[in-house]
C-alpha cells in the first residue's frame, strides 16, 4: 500500500498554496475598501508575530508547541492571498479612472489587438486622464475593453504598448441576458476589466510613445514575426491557423468548426500550447544532450542549455499562463536534478501555481489555468497507480498502455470542471488522444524546425500532416455517440462529484477502505439531488421570451418538450449561443422550431393538454424594447 505521507520540507509549497488560494477565493467576493484596510493591518501584525517567534523560538520554548508557528504561517499565507487579491482590484484605488471627471483618457494597449468584421478589439490600461481639453492632467489607473470600428480599407493596427488618446466615455459591460448564456461580464471581471468603450477610428489619437513590459513586448513581437512567416509559406488557411495555434499559441485565426471538432473529441488541450509541448521539447533536448552528463560542469552546461531553450520557446508563445506553468515546473525539476535533490511532483506543481498566483491572483478563475493544473495533478497522482494495474513487459504495448493511463488520469481529474463549464463529455477521448500523440509530436517538431531554420520547402509536408490529423479527428467526432452534450449540473452537484472523485483518488493511492466507502456514499447523495432536479424539470411549464439584439425568439416549455418560435435557424450562431443554452439548461429533449411569421396575428400551441394563446406582436423587436428596458434580461414566465 502506497502512503501519501511526506516530510513538510518536501511539500512546503503545497502547505503555502492551499491557504493562499483560499484567501484569494474568499476576498474576491468581498472586495471593499474596509476589507483592504483590515487585511493590510492583519498581515502586518501576523508578520511581526512570525518575526517574534523566529527570534525568541528557543527562549520561549515554542518547539514544545510547534502548532503555534505553523498556524501563524498558514494564517499569514491566507491573509497575503486575500491582500494581493484586493490590491489587484483597480476599483479600490483612489485613482480609479471611473471616479474621475475628465474629457480624455490616455491608454496603453496591453494585449494583441484582434480584428474581426472591421471591428478592432483590444484590452487597454489607463495611465492618465485629461480635463479642460488637456490643460489639466490627472493620474488614473484601471483597465478597459476597447472596440473600434475601422474605416473602410484601413490597415491600422496598434501593437502591444502603443499609447493612445481616446474620449472619456465608457459603459458597464453587459451581463448575460438569457438563461444559460455565457457570462462575459464575469469573465472580464476576473481580468479586472469592468467597463468597455465603442469608438470610431477618427476618435483615436495615436501617440509616438510606446510603453509596456519590455519582455512581453519582445515576446509578442517575436511571435508576430513567426506567425507572419507561417502565413507566407502555408497557403491553406486551416493549416496556417492550426500551425499558429499548435506551435505558437496564436488562436486568433482558428475556425469555430476546427475548435468544435477538437472539443468533441476531447483533444482541445492540443490547441493550447502547454505542458505537452514544453515536455516534448525537454525530452528531445534531454536525449540530444545525454553526452553532457558525465561531469558536474557538463551537467551545469546541459541545464543551462535546456533552460535557455525552454524559456526562449516560452517567449515565442507570448508568455501564456499554460506555458509559464510548464516552464516553471520543468525549470524546478531540471534544477533539482542538477543539484541531485529529490524532487516532489506535488511540490513542483504547487510552486508553479504559487508563482503564477503571486503574479496574477485572478488567474485562479481562468478555466485554462484550472484545467491545466488539474490535468498535471492527475498525471502525477493517478498515472503511476493506473500503470500498476497491468504491468506490461512488451516495449510497444507498454508505451501504448502508458499513453492510455496518461489520457485516462488527466481526463478523470478534469472532467467535473470541463463538463461544468462546457456541458459536454467526449466518449471516445481515449481513441482520439491515442490518435494524436504521434501526429501532434511530429507537427510540433517539424513546425519548430521550419521556423528556426526557415525550411520553407517542407511546408507541403507540414500542411499534409496537419490535414491528416484534422481529418482523423473529424472522423472520430462523427462516430455515433461520440459526444454527450447538454450536460448541466449545479454547484451542489459539482461539489458532490468533486468530493467523490477526490476521495477516489486517495483510494487509488492508499487502498483505504474507509475512503472508498466515503466516496461511494457521495454517489447516492448525487443521485438524490439529480432525481430531485429531474422531478422539478418534469413538471416545468413556462414561456421564455429571449433578449436578442437583431432577432426574436420565444420558447414554450412543458416538461422536456419545447416549441421555439423564432426567425433564427438552429445552426446560426445567435441560436447556438443565446437560445440553445437555455433549452439545455431546462433539460429539453424534444425541440420543435417554428419560423415565426410576423404577419400572423396569433398562434395557438397545445403542450401536454395546456393551450397557450400567444400574440405574435410580443416578439417584435421594437415592441419588446417598449415593454422592457433595453438591457433587461430575458422575460421568463412560469405557468400554473
């Protein structure tokens, strides 16, 4: 039986990370001036207490009560997490731009601007504001989502760090109006962006100055050049977008159809430059530089080369969080190996998470950050246990079994959150992940070789490999029952699933019968909660009039059936993102779509014996605006 007991020195960052993350999670929901002041004072007092304990540890014989020092460290880590979370909320600053009275804002571009349908979109940081047409300059800070309608045939595109002058106007980011719709406002709030502005190109004044983090600026500029090179040698648009995404982490040109295929097959992680990509580079470097492992000096040289290449690649991908996590983890692992220190996977993982959350505490709400760390946790914790189930002596079978164990362990730890966020689960994830192992590795290596040595004559082979992998995944996604969709569960069910799964992870590691019984006991509770929700849905009767900007839709729901009157088609983007999620949320299994005719005064619908009289004028966009405020939510009526 494997034991999960480690010396505290082996998992020190695990002990620091847990209270630190708890402090971030708690204070995120109570961000006020008062709490910021309280946390600052508490952090100062606890720091003084820890310093006092360190100085008088032996004199006060505190070694007899070690828990006092431990509790102080845990409490300090918790308060530091909360304090850093509050300090990263620009709204709590006295210089927050929304509280100013000004005419113009001076902003700096803080990400890569993207253009779609003549609309330029980028995130900006406010640095100053001006009053009385520039006569008075005031300090200001905060972030803003900027959208600009470009002039026809305009080629202007700002770069990271460019400074601009824009009018002092903005609006709150709109909340989700329809049930089940993606909460874009909360997503941006987790990036400390709470307002947006719509501009025309002539309203912007471009300054000659260019500021921003020099390292990030260099990384984005370098990646932009590599993307441009791929664009020049790859004629096929799908091949270009996949190459830019797989190797450089540039997803702006990735089509929705391609993204849907990878989501349905459970291989969307391949589209995020992450641990797999950095790990492949490390394996090649480690194998290539084996001859340098003979002496201490050669080991140091080998470590320097590996770390240099890994961090150069991290710069090449624009310093995305997933790559940073992998680079930090591998750096810690390589340094520990060089120093002949025993490295603990859990401690290295916690160290990477701690570093990233210290830099940006709001990353804890990033879905990619969460799934990435859960997947690595699964690999560290579960893969060895799964491999022990079937010891394989054959070399090739052992590699296949190792790949199966890797895919299963990562999927097992990530599926609760991935289903909760994306409401789908790929049933053939093992097949699809086994299929892409070799093609994705070859594409990765060949793509980097083409970039480094500018071997444009390999472009045709590169395109064919990408086409082969995409076609193979597309075939798997079209197989019967390839993907379960419309899966919705609430936070209570998520907690029960995660608790049962976490207990099962410990069971696989320790073979503890009590933990097994506790894990199994969560399942009846989950079934009861699910049955209660299902019973409620089976008696639901309601009308939902959706809030849509240019279209109209109304759903007549009775139990698990719904009739949708709309001028949209089921394959249109507005229907898929604004109407369909509400139907999935209400667990609708049978949907009848009727294209509404505005010339017909009324329609009758009979749902399970209940006749509903519906006046079509309610669906007219102008009439809806009169009856409800412009930004009102969808109108939802429960029927008796």
